[in-house]
C-alpha cells in the first residue's frame, strides 16, 4: 500500500516562480528520494537525502528532511516550462529492505511560460 | 553505460487472455530488479522484486506473477488478465552494492485490458 502522501496534489505556477512540494512518510527511513515523471514516461531520479541529512542541493533543486515530523520538501527555484511534470517522493527503509521504495501519490506541476 | 528496456510499449488485451511483459537491463551485473504498477494519476505500487536469478518476492497478492530466468531479465506474467490489471507497468533496477540506493526506471508498458 502507498504510505507516502504529497501535497499539493497539483501546482500551477508561472515561469520564474519557485515551486514547493511536500511529502510525508510513515515509517523510519534510511533515505528519501525524489523522482520526476514526464507524462507517460518512466521515472527519473532527481535527488536523494539520507536520514542524517537535513538539507541538500542540486542545481535548482533544494530538498529538506525532517525525520521528527517524517516529512520532506522539494523546492524548485526559478522554474521553467520544461519543469512541467509529476514529482514523486519515495522512502527507503534501508537495512534488509533490498532497496524497496515506497512512493507517494505525487504532485503534478505545471509551469506556464 | 547502463540501459533498461521494456516491451511492448503499449498493449491492449482482452479479459482472460495471458500476459507477458519483458524487462532487460544492459551494462550491469546482478542488479536488484523491481516491477511497479501505476494507476492513472497515482503513485507507484511495488509488485515484485528480485535480488537474483530465480529469486522473486511478491509485495501484494494479485493475479500477476514474475520470473527472472536470467541475471538481467525480468518478466511479468499473468495466465488470465482481469480488467483491474490495466495500468502503466514500470520496471526498475538498482545496484545492490556500494550504498547506491537510486533506482533506474524503464520507459514503461501501458496495458489496457478490455
């Protein structure tokens, strides 16, 4: 069953604005990952943050993790029309979980030019 | 470099017919392999994973089965499809060593059961 939840479910912004997506999870994690999916395509890994990290950056992406609240956020700065996609968080419990990921329901981001 | 292939890309099948979806990975050895299903507008649900040839773990009881006849080949099957089997099926792989947790996804197969 899906344990993660993301909000908002859909986000519509103008090019140049920042987009923030939130994710909650239910069990202890080893790491949390964010993936992007263009319509009808496979998922592409964006960034991974480990349970002992609080913030991570990659280009225009900034991810935060609050393990006490079991939540994470993804910030995309200076958005572009090409950022239009669905964004998913995925939690990994580590240990003997064999890398299994539990995905959230996703946020559909639309960036208007 | 590593690549992952899935076929077919799209499939329309009648209820009660059999199913075979194939996933192959190139450029890596002994990967962990995963099958996910994605309902329209929803997140991914893990169906099966495999840590080696012939080793299959099922995450949810269902009408589907999986097999791994070769190190880099993962097959999703059904003997008789149900309407509820419709969806977008994604295969993914991961390197099980070196602390690398990223999964790499194939392009997916869209299955419509009528």
